[in-house]
C-alpha cells in the first residue's frame, strides 16, 4: 500500500508543477483540454502504466480509469482499449530503435509529459501536431530532437507508433 502511495504522491507533485506552468503561460485561458489531448490525463496515464509495469496491475489501471471517469465519463471503454494497446506495443528506447526512426525520416520524439520523467511515453513524429505545438507554447519540455544525440543517450521512457503513423 505504501508503494502505491508513493506513485500517487509523485503524480500529484507532477500535476501541481504542470498546473503552475500552465497558469503562468500567456495562453492559459485559451486552453481547452479534451480526451486524449489533456496534459493532466497524460501524467495519470504515464504513472498508471508505470504502476502496471511494476506489478501493480489493478491499482495502475484503476488510477487511469478514475481520472477518465471523472473528466471524460463516456470514454472509459476507449481508455481500457488504450491501456491494453500500450501494454502490448510499448517498446524500450534503444539505439537500434532510434536508428530505425532516423531511417524512416522521423524528426522528433514527442513525449506525453513534461520531462524529465522516467515514465514518459514517446511517439515519433515527422511534424509537430497540435498537442506538441501547445506543449511548446506552454513551455513544456516534451520534444526530443532526433538529430541531437546527447538527449537520446539514456533517454528514459517508452516509445510506440501512433495509429496511422507507421
């Protein structure tokens, strides 16, 4: 029980830091969060998946689903599908994987949370999407340039291809 408290405590600290960054941004009043495009949801997703990978399957899934049920009550089934996909398709970031991304012409890894975060989930992108651009405007550190090798060394987190991106 104490370990699940540690995960939740870390999550709350990260969400408070995120809230501070968002509130100090000049575009704070214009931000509209939606299912799948919600920075707080992404923090919960990252932490919930970390809990699942660390053997806290039910607790991690419950953490994610509680957030979705509270903020997007009609999307709980979609979130269960997303969790299942992530548990099957997430890959560890390796030099070989990065080399393959270079060969496929990807320019960045776009993370789902402000870094550093050992539980970040990345997906390769050719061009920034709306979520990535918004993250930049908010001053969030969610992008890793694939042309710059230093940040790629020992990059913590997980990677997957988004639907339709491969």
